[in-house]
């Protein structure tokens, strides 16, 4: 094993540095290309809408911008790496580039998970403490949280550069990541800081939002209908449910698979090859990995379908591109106060 954090070999097999034909199928290349294209186009447009729509310039909007940046980064790093591999079937990368790919791919995934946890907890505070929320979660606090998320996740990625653990290439998924099979402690370390806290915060926040919203709806029903309050509340709850559901559908199967593989498989020390050789069927391994990656463009669809401010901002930009004036839109009454209103309505 080399001192730079990855194993190398001179055997002419797929995944070894040099131009050797991989055992690949054209269908993989099509899927990777389409997922990458959707991520790039969707998140570039997403950032355009979020930055140019004044109604999105609040704490949830800042979290969404950070999420779009990480999603775009994941699309770029995965696409630049995987598309040429899947199209040509030739492994032409250097050891250093593979380490860089593994570092940023895992970093962007982890920051996305933590950011979703941040925006979920932010909404929980806004709904549970509407009067104190503006003083608790100021713009400065929001920016500090985002910066801390990046710093912590960068530090988590450092150990392989210090001789603890390594990055490994997977010919099944056309990507590299922490070598969890060789070091289960690295898996526990990574998952306990990068994955599980964000998921726990999302679950806690969503459950609390659901309970609080249900109490509000019951109170409204007892007091009598009050315009669009109940509708806006239900929409906010439905949007958050959709966001969380899509996130877990994309990430839970991949996370479970990685944990199971790391627990029951052993690293091939004898061959000393730079590819992981678990027993997961290649189609399943590929689908689970790229299903997780595809979450980076599914967020764009969720915003456009369920977020009123986002839809209005996107409509204005699209009309401006076409040289037309958008029709007048009537504003709906939000369930939450304007200073703490959710980005999803």
C-alpha cells in the first residue's frame, strides 16, 4: 500500500492506472450522462433563481443555496470522473486524481446531508418558537452554521492523507471513496460524524414539525376556518415530507449497502488491487450509488413543484429570457409569520 492513501498494482485489470479495457456496458454510460446533465443544468438554474429572488434571501434560502452548491459540485466531480470512464471503458486517471475525486465526492455528499439537517432544524425552530426565532436564528448564526458544516466535514476527510485509511476505486460505480472494507473503524468514524447526525436531526425536526402543525390545524378547526391558514400549513408539511422522503429513498439503500459490505467483506490484501471487490452484484451496486447521486437533481424538482417563492422567481427568469413580462401573481397568506415563513408553501 502506498503512503499517499491508496493501493496500486501493475496487473492489467480494470481499475489499474493505465489504459486497460473495463468490463462495462453502454447502458451505464447513458445513465451516468443523463444524471450528470440533469444535476448540472438543474442546479445552475436553481442557483440563478435562489440568488436573484429576493423572497428567498432568508435563512432557509441560504441553506438551499448551500445545498445547491454542494449538489452542483457533486455533479461536476462525479461527471468529470465517471462520464469518460463509462463511455470509453478505459481507466486513464492518475492516483492523485482518484484521491481528489474520492475526497470531493464524499465531501459534497456529507455536506448535503448536514445541510438538509440544518434547514430542517431551522424550520423546526421557526414553527416551534415563532416569536423568538428572529433573535435565535439570525443571518449571522445561519452563516456560521454553514461554515461549521464545511469545516467539520473537511476535517473528517483528512485521515487518509495522514496515513489512516485510504481511498479506493470501485469499477462497479466508476467512482472512488473511503476504503471501508479495509478499515471498519474509518467507516464508523465517517458515518458517525457525516451521515447519522444529519439523518437524526432531519427525523427529529420533521416529527416535531408534524406534531406542532397537527396541533395548529386542530386549533384552527376548533376556532373556525381562517382563510388559507390550514392550506398553507398542510402544504408546508407535505413539502417537507416529500423532501425528506426523497432524500431517504435515495440515500438509505446506499448507506445500508455500504455498511453491510464493510461488515461482511474483507479487503483483498493479497491482490493489492486499487478496486474494491465486494460481492455486491455490479448492477445493484451501480444503481444504489447513482440513485444516491441523483438526489442532487431531485431537489431541484421538489423546489419547482412545491415552493411558491421559487416558482415565482423561476417564472420571472424564464419570462425574462424569452423577452416577455410575466403575468401578475396573487400572493397567498402564509401560515407562519413573514419573518419566519418557510421556503416551502
